[in-house]
C-alpha cells in the first residue's frame, strides 16, 4: 500500500517526536508500505493563515482515498483543514502527547489548544498514540473524547545496544564522582532549571552533569538555563553539549554513570528508554508515561517540580554505589524487554493497513 506521512518543520530535528517519525517512515517499506514524506512549514502548533493554507494545499493535492498520517504537532492545530478533507482522505493522527500538555502555556492558550485538538481528532479515522498514558488522556470523558476503538497504541522502538557495550556499563564513578547525563531539548517542559536547583543543594558531593539537547528550539529557555548554571556557581560541574548526532550521543551514554531528567510530562519518554537500553540507573519524575517506561527496579522517580524530592533521590544515587549497581542491573533487564524498531514499524503498518482496507 501507499502512505502519505506529513510532518511540520525539519524531520531531521533531534527530538523524540521527530525521531519517532523518522524511524517509522524509514522502517515501513520493509513492512510492505511505500511512504512519501511531506513537510509543512515550521512553527506548528502556532499556525498562522499562511501555514494553514500550506496544509490545505498539501492535502488538496493528494489523491482521493489516500491514507494520510499527520503528526500531531500540526494535526491538532488545523481542525478546519482536517474537516475539509476528512471525507475525501483517510486521515490518521499521530499524537505523541496532547498539545495542551506542554509546559509554559497560560490557561487561555492551553484551553485553545485543547479545543483545537479535540475538534481535529474528531476528523481522524484512527489516532495513533505512543503510550498508554496518552491513550488514556485522549479517551477521557470530558477531555478529548476520542473513542477507545479509534485509538491505536504504537510505542517507540529502541536500538539494541551491543551486549559487550551494555555489559561494560559499570557504575564506576571517577575522581569527580558519578557522571550524570541528561538528554533533552532545552524547553521548559524538560525541567532543566529544577534539576539544576536540586543539584545545587548537593555541592558538597562529587558529581558532574552533561546535558545533551538542542539550545536552538527555545532560545529563551536555553538562555535561562545557562544563566542559572552561572548564578548557582555550577559552571565547573555542568556542561551544555548542545544537539548531538547519533554517534556522539551514544558516546555520552557509554561514558555516563547515571541518567537524570526532571521532565514535567512525557508522552512516552524515549530518552528514558534509551537509558534503559544502555543499562543506566535513572533518576527522573513520575510524569506522564515515565512511570510506565521506567520500572521501579531501574530508577528513582519523584513528583515533577518537587526539588526537595529530586535532591534527595539524587543524593541517594550519588552516595550509594551499591544502589547504582542494583538500578543498573534493573535498567539492563528492562531495556532487554523493550520492543525494537522493526517491531514498532510492523505494528504501525498493521494500523495503516486497517485504515486503508476500510
């Protein structure tokens, strides 16, 4: 079958959502699905009239009865466009997490995004979600109200870390204490400021933090993080690496002693899954789908935005090598249970084939 896959912005961007899109698009041909990737202007969900016109023109140019997957970053912001093409095309929405769940939104903007996405999702024949948490959020009465039988769960895959590399994952520490790794684009939702405040309380302990993630997607947040590092006197302890390619990021995972991320919400938590695959003990937040992605034996999870609880969990991890070793063993075991990308692509292919056959 033929499939049209629509994303907004640069599909090569190194965020979890774009990575998911790329891996699915790249893997579908092996499942018998021919894919054509289409791109919309960057800036969704903050779409202006020109961006919505571009979306309408793109869909108008597709053949009748085509199966069209639209990434939720755009789909939820274009209800009128979706409604205009819902009968002629077989629309599938891909939702990583609801747009209104993003951090830093005022109440009016959050309501507007929720209303927009609810209206758009009503036009989709199927809604693919990347976690059970997102499925529950979309089906909740009084919320987005997507019927459960229209929701399909296709969790991200993970790359298998070579056994020798995983086996060599030893919580060794160094003369500077454990090396902590955070992988997340610098946006408010990822909680970098909370993490820095928690670590600042542990100055007396030996640790270093390396943060991998784009500083360009939200320059205001990136500047705030850099300023926070300076104001807390952590410049010698914290390194902002910027966006890394796949090989450079793998090197960071291989050198780290633990993974830390104070996120406020995750639709799945692909960085957490990658940490599991590398066998890294985790300190994170029980936010969104994280508690499902990270089992108890692999990490210490605290409530989002709770600096006291986060500092206490980090102190336990830094102070107790035996705990780090136990959590690393749990992480390796959990990582081995995660689906790989071919399995995720096969599941996605089955979903779009069902839509095509209806």
